[in-house]
C-alpha cells in the first residue's frame, strides 16, 4: 500500500505550473520516471502505449529499473496489446474505467476528458497533488483484477461475473419469492436440512412450487434431506403434497444428522439465475430470523457450474433409490428363499416317511412270499398295492420338482369331465380293500356333459 511522503519533502516541493493546459506529454512523464511509474487509463490506452515513441520510452524506463504499473479495462479488442505491455509493465483490469492519468516520482499528468492523452491535459508537480493521486491509484490498484484472471476469462469465453450480495433478510426473501414466481420452464431447489425444509413449508415456498408445476407447467426438481429421526409437530410428508408429474422430489443421501455445518440452500431458475442462501441459525423456525446472507448470480459460467452440481446430486439420489429398491427386492427374495428352504426340508421329511412305509411293506411281503409260497396270491396283491403307492409318491415328487423348476408340461385335450370322474370311481371301487366292504358304496349322478380342456392323466 502507498505511504504518504514525509512532510519535509512536501515543504520543499514547488508547483511549476498551476495552469490546466500544458505542453508536457506522456512520453515526458515516462522519461522523467525514476523509481516508479503508475498509469491509469480506459480501454483505448493500451494501443496508444504501443505507438513507436511511447513504447520505446516505456522500454527505456524498464531498462533503468523503473517499476511500471498499468490499470486499464482489458477487453477482447485490446487483449493482444495488453499482453505485449506485460513485457515491461504489470497490468491489472478495472471494469468500465473512465479517464486517464499518469504519476511518476514527482509529477502528475492527467486528462480531464477525452482519451489517449490527446487534449484537455493537466500537469502538476507539487507534492500534495502527486501524493493525493498516488493514494487514489493505490486504491484502484488494490480493487482491480489481475491481468491473468481477466485474460483467462476472455480467452476461454467466460462472461464477466455478475454477483449481487444480499444481507437484508427481507430482501433475500423477496428475491427468493420473485425468482420462483418468474420461473418459466424449470426450478431446481436443494434444501439441505430438516429445519430448512420446515421453514420452506411453513413459509409457503412448497405451495408456490406446487402451484408453479400445476398452473404454469413448470418442471420442479426438489432435493430434500433424509433425516435419521422422525419429524414431529404435525409436519406433513412432503411427498404426499403433489401428484403432478412436473413435480419431482429426491432425497439427499446419506441421511442428514443435526449439525451446524450444513447451512446452505440454493435455487436455480430456468438454468439462468442462481440464489444461494446461507443460514446463520438453523434452529430458528422463522425464515427472516434464520437467514444470514445470500448471493445472486446470473453469469453463464456460474449457472453452468451449479447446474452440473445439481444434476450430479440428482443422479446420486436416483442411484440411491435404485439401490434401495434393489436391496428391498433382495431382502424379499432372501425371505422367500428361507421359506422355500423350510418347505423343502419339511417336504423331504414327509416324503421320506411316506416312502419308507410302502418300501418296508414290499420288503416284508417279499420275505413272506419267499417263506410261504402257498399264500402267494395274498402277498402278491399286497406287494402290488404298495408298489403302486410307491410309484404314485415318486410321480408326485417328480411333478412337484417340475413345478418348482417351471418345467412341468401339460398335455391338454378336450374331454368330458363326467367320464373321467366315473372312471376314477370305477378304479377306486375295484381296489381290494373296498371289494369286501358291503356298507361302502360310491354313487355319481351327472345331468349334462361337461367339456373340459386339461391334462387327463393329471386330472385323473
């Protein structure tokens, strides 16, 4: 920072002229510079500095060790000239700069109006004037952008940053509401904490979003927090508030815990305007009392960056929902597998018991038949009966296995169900156990034909 010159130096300095008009030129001021040279001028100044005579004077000053600083408005038109000037001077950018002046160790050279130091020139060499102008230059220098930042933005085609900082809570709320009301095609909003969500709900923001989606056909994309504890105090489930297809809601993952670190909510409207709201006290229920300050952005580079961030969070929430649904399906399949495993074990136990009984009977009757051949008729019938029972059990087990593996094939034909029922009755009636039961009788009366499409063997 510039320090005022000592008082004894100011006392010895005399003004050589008090007239506004002078025969001095910028070239003279540059040549007279010893330790430092400070120049401030509009966007036309860089091209003027590169004229042959002025440029040589600057290069000579640089060669003798003079520190040269230039403040100007760097534009696409003078970008090349500014790069050349950087070879012998340090350059900074100041937006919409008006007027020209130069200061060396002992002299001030300025221009009341016009450009390129062509007319209306003012020359002063008194200490007070020089000190005052150096102070002004230092303040401009400290508030100017470095040439690297400005040139980089121009070379990559980035628009100048347009930022408005809002510190009045009422102005922040007004801007918040106006932006939502101004939306034409899309609203993207991230609400970071459960308390912020409650404030937006109670303050009517959620209702405004629903109205925008239903009445103005605006696509609303809302990201809300997932919280580890249930919201009480009559807070409604926000997902039940809108059934409009234009209103989509995703949850932030992982679940949000109570913390003082998360304080930001940001709104993007039509992919062109951004409002970032920082909260000073998230425990407050009222929006005005909770909000700290906000920044409003309209630059293309900033909106594209935040749109990318929002899309990334949205895709992450989509992925989390898909993963959560997959885990739910996996848990359901695991439970079904456990049930199937239990049923299979039960079936094996029952099947083993059912198979053991006819098998043991067949073995027993076979041994009796071997030892008592004279009673072969009785034993043969018993063996056949148990063998048929065993065959039926095995057939049923195979059918069950085919059903489970979805390989069961049905040979469907058209037949009269009455005939099939009668055949079953006839076969049952011929069984040995039933032949000798005088009190047992099966009667079947059918009135009309019942055509059925099915597998006759399995129906039987």
